[in-house]
C-alpha cells in the first residue's frame, strides 16, 4: 500500500464516525421553533465560529503542520479537543429539557454552538493539510501542465476521501438512531446517550493515526 493510499484510508475511516449534527439541528428546531429569528441567528453563529476558527488555525496552528510528526500531534490534539467539547451537547440537552425557551437556554445554546463550531473546524482543517502535503511532488511527465493536472487530481481524490467518510458517517447514524429509538415523538429520549457514543468514537479515532504513522 502506498503512502497516499494509507492517507486516503485514514481520511475515510476518520470521518466515518456516525454523524449526529443534523439530529441536533432537528432537536434545536423542535425546541426553538416558536422563535424563528433565534434559529436563524444560530446559523449565522455557526458561520462566524467557522470563520474565526479558520483564521485562528492559519494564524496560530498551521505552523505546527510543517513537519509530519507535528502534524500527527496536531491531528490528535484537535480531535481530542473536539471529542471532549462535543460532550457539551449532553449538558445542552439537559438544560433545554428543563429550561426550554428561556434566556438561559438561549445563552447556553449560543455558547455551545460557538465552541462546537470552533473546535469542529479545528478538527477538520488538519485533514485538508494532510491531503495537501501528501500530493506526490514528483513529476509524472516532462510537461509541466500535465504534472500540475496529475497533482490536482491526486489532491481532489484525497479531499473526496473526506467527503466519502462523511457520507458513510451519515449512513451509519441511521441504524444507530433506530437502535436507540430516538425520535421527536418520544421526546428525544437517549439523544444524550447518542452524543456520548459519538464523542467516544471520535476520541478513539485518534488511534487511526497508526495507519499513516507506524
């Protein structure tokens, strides 16, 4: 197996964790559907948090991705941070189940949205760096244009591995949600348990680094 193949496999498996983001969005909609303006503001908060995370990553963290060993630590660190922070959804669910549409509930929701959006973006960006640095720099043809096209295709293939992993995660989430019996009709029972499972799987995914760095 070539290095690039191992990187592709890592990116697929790393992102194939059952995704619950859309389920949390449905839950938040069921709580705040009487306040559509607040729901719209949550979307804007997500965008602002992602933008801030991207800027801060480029400003403060990207320098640690210049060497492979440092990149491995960066991937592991941002994943561990995202896994721990994602547990804040458990606390959010507890608050919303009791406070419902109160100012306390709104404040907690905004805070959790910001930290989750920020750390999720930090977790994602090292994947892009990993795909970038593992595009083969060697020439495949004497023609510079063909070499450039080949490198672009390799980069696109590695980036698509991230998307493919995300799709697998969405597919795997369905059976898990059915098994736990989570739905709006049963008042989102065990949604917090699903979040805990997701956080644990995210943390355990750090072990997948062994695929690349053995």
